[in-house]
C-alpha cells in the first residue's frame, strides 16, 4: 500500500517568509537566528523565566516570555508558543529540535493558525514519527529491517508470541518503545528469563515519558555502527539526499561525536543506504528536512532504525562537506520552492571530512551528572588552531557567552565544535587541538572525555561500534591521576611567581601555614576527590612531595596515594620531586613522577580552574593544615559545599554530631533526582547553613566540619 496515497499533500505556498518565531532555545535557536538574519528575516524568540537573559533572546529582533522555567510550562506549552507567534505576527515557526519539533498536533495547529511550520507536514510526521508506522512505510519501500514483533506487556498471548519470535530470530533481542526515543523505554534481553521484566519495565517507562506504553521486540544488531542519511524533500513530491553521517560514538544512547561522510563505506553499500532512505521518505510523502537512521552490522548488512522528522543536532557536518545552509533550504521549502529552484545546479558534491563534538556541561567521572553555574570564561576559538592546522576550518555553534548561566532545567549541551578539513585524519587532529584549546570556566564540561574518544585507536581505524564510548568512561584510578595533576598544577601556578619576589621560603605561600622544615600542607577538593598534599620547599620551581592521599592519612580515613604516580595505591606514600615553570601565557609546565605535562591555570577568588589534556577541573583549597617538622597535631575547618543547584530535602546532621568522611549530611533534589552530600572528612559538625525546603546554588556553603586530630602513635 502506498502510504502517501491516503494523505493529502499540502498545497505549496509561494509567498516569502518575512518573520520567523523560533520555538526553541540554546544553540539551535541562535543558529536559526543567524540564517534568518543573513536572509533579512525578522526573528522572534520565546523564552522561559530561566532564560530571560539568554543569548538567543539577545540576538532576536523581538522576544516573548512564555512561562516558567520547567519545559512543560514554557517550551512545551504549544498554546503559549502559538499565542506569541500570533501576537508578533510571525509568518512561520521553526521548531528546531527537541521540544515541539516532532509534535504533529503542534504542526497542525500552526498551519490552522495561518502560519507555516518549517518542517514536515503533520500527516508525514505521524507516519514516520511512530516507530511501528515507520516500519510499515519501510516495508512498502523495500528497506531492509531487522526482524521484529509488536507485543503487549501484560498479555499472555503476546508473551507466547515473543517466545516463538525468539525461537526463530534468536537472542539477544531489544524491547523498544513505539512512540519514543533517546534510550527511554529500551531494554536488551540476553536471557529468556529476563523477558517478562523487560517487557513490563520498558512499557512502564514509555508510558511515563511518552504517554504511550506500546512496545515492540526487535532482533538486536550487536557491534553495529550508527549510519544516517540527511534528506530534503519539497512540497512537490521531490526528495533528495545529502549523503550520510556516522553517529556511532554514543553514551547512554546519546550521540557525542558525529562525522560526515561516514568513513569506510564501500561505494555500493553507501549508494544502497542512500537509495533506501530516499525511497522511504518518498513513500511517506515527506517534505522539508529529515533524517533516516540505520544500523550497520559488522557483516556489511544494514537495517532501518527510525526517522527523525526534524533538523538534527549534527546537521552542521553535512553543511560543512556540502557548503550548504540546511536551515535556509528548510525555509525555502516552507515557502513552496522546488528543490530545482533551491539548488539550480543540482545536488552538490561533498568535499573533505567534517567532525562535530558536543560540548556538554557535565562531569564524566560522576556518571555525567549535569554541571551548572555561571560561565566565568567561554573561549572556544583557540588562537593557535589556525597556525597549527591551516587547512582546517572551525565553526562554533553555541547558545552561551561569558557571563551567561547554565541552569539545571534543560539539556546539558552548551556548544558544538565543528571542524572541516581535506581529510579525515586532518579533521581528527584539528578537533583534538580545538578541544584542548577550548577554555570554559564556571562549569565542568566533557571536553576531556571527547578528546579520549577522538584519540582512541578503534575510532581512528574505523573499527568502532556503538558501545565503544560507554566503555571508555574514565575509571576511578584514571580520574585520581587527573585530579592529582590538577592539584599540582594549581599549586605550581600559585607558587611560581613568588620565588622571584622573595627568597625566603617562609614567605612563599600565602594561604599556607609553613613551620619547622619549610613544609606545607593543604587539603584540596577536585570534583569527587579530596586530596591532602604535604611537601617541602626545596628552591625556585622545585618541591619535594612527601605525600599525597585521600582525605587525611593521619586520621586513619585515607587511602594513601603513591606520590610518585598519583594513583590510588595503598601503602606508605613515596617521595617524589615536582619541578615547574610558569609561562608568560599563564600556563604551567610541570615535571612529576618521570612525566612532563602542561596546564593552563586561571586563579579565582575561591579557587583555580585548571585546564589539562584530560579536561578542565575546579580546584579549591577546602582546608588549611598547620604542620611542624616534628610530632604534632593537624587541625582544619572543612567546607561542605553543594556541587549542584537544587532544593534541600533533608538535613541529616546538626552541630556537634560526629561524622565520618562518607557520612551523608545534606540531601538535595535536583532535576528530579536525589543527591546525597557527604561530609568529606572525619570530624565534628561545627555549623549547618541549610534547612529543608531551601533552594541552594552550586558552590553554596551548606555546613562546616572540623577535622578530628590525628591519632597519636
């Protein structure tokens, strides 16, 4: 059956669009505004209370507040968005991606209100947006698909049918939500005993998130690559492709690195994938921009995955290799133009290789929990890149600038780095340089994790598969080494200029207490680590690191770290020398434990931002220790800070309570999740500055704890 034959194709409109409301926020809103401004189109921004001063609001010609910070009361509020569009006399609405972008009812409402929706028709969106419906379309278009079966989670007959399906298709299978995406409502089944729980839990999660509990089972294609095809259709029945992208590098079912064209595909296979995507979208009567996604198995077979009926996050890599503006083409299609009018010279030819890295405000070593705060520095254009990689170009798509705030209400994506180069190897090298040169302070980002992925041998040799990125999350020992390097870089940056000002070691370290043998000691917090360092000042640019440990080894709480390696090995710490020199550009070159590394350090009133190859880290001196060269006591007052914004649910300690380092002192709710704030060291609670119901910000003081004195031998 021709699915498109039962649907009425929208009547093409041939009038120019002069004003566009962007029903989105962040980098995609700013990117759409850029194209509109280049075309002389008036732009209208909508914003929530949390985004009142956001960059997309500043860039637009006019703006309108549409509700509270929560998405359901603002960016997902279709009535408020439509009201703003009508108030400001918009000709069209561009939905970007996410939010209302794939909502057929919203698309229909826009059209009924006399405006144009810059996207597919509601009919086509319904056909391809539902995974089960899309599978029927794909069948009619003779597109390869993995074996599948629709099921009802609580039906005995369905369970029996699935068991028969498994007998024929074999394990493993995957249970998927029919109406959702993004990893929600998905469960892998490797043993038949896990089937019932997978069906029930996947259906329950799908119902909670998408208000649609329908699920289906599909043969799991293991060790696959994720290949997608960019499609553009006009309102006259014409559909063309803009080659392909590889989006295999994902973690938690979310893409983090994308490239175009997909590397390593034989010409015949590439052509078959392109043809399948075009046939499917023609079958659906699709117009405007969209993406058809496939899984590519190790044996070279490919299978239809889903259709995204919108502009993709990763569309810039396609723009880079073709030299086109997909948003401008979207607007042209919405104006009723044919593909021949928009591209009079026909389909362009791709050139070179492009790579996109998604910079997200998150902390990799804390399971990618969101990082929030004010951007103290935000420089994503390294000056050295043009000199070291002159054949490459760097494009930055971002919704933020220095001084803007990252909140916990929305997606963690804050910017995209897009490089284009003559070859893939040059693009990889350029992206590595761009990531290492990016300076972001105020929030943690995933730049170090992205650098790790780009440098991985499997990615370089195109032998990667869809589970690779998740398997490369840094281990605790790897993060301990990175945190220790960040601490030493901050220490070296602070000490270096003081050698030239004073030859007296007693005057070298403001903030440290130095007695006896000119020794120093301090307790530092770096992400999840709390490190104690003890060192001897030996001369200009030289320290003897006596010990490095978690918490306080003297109090019996710590795991001593080998001062020569920085890894968390148990046993007595060894002695190691740290030498360093501070460069004119504020960077520091260090030599420690037989290795040399560099860091760029920025001092702030309450700590240091340290930028290493492994990533950027916020280092604070959470406690100052007084230490003599002979037997004595250490004392210190530690701050318990909130590492994220949220609402205090429970205060579990009061002044005078004895706490261990892992004792939970405060419980905070943020992004619908509970976060337990620990004491961080063994001691006595001196004061508490939080109460249930209080809204706190990232970095806010919650309590003070006084460290217990060390046990005497």
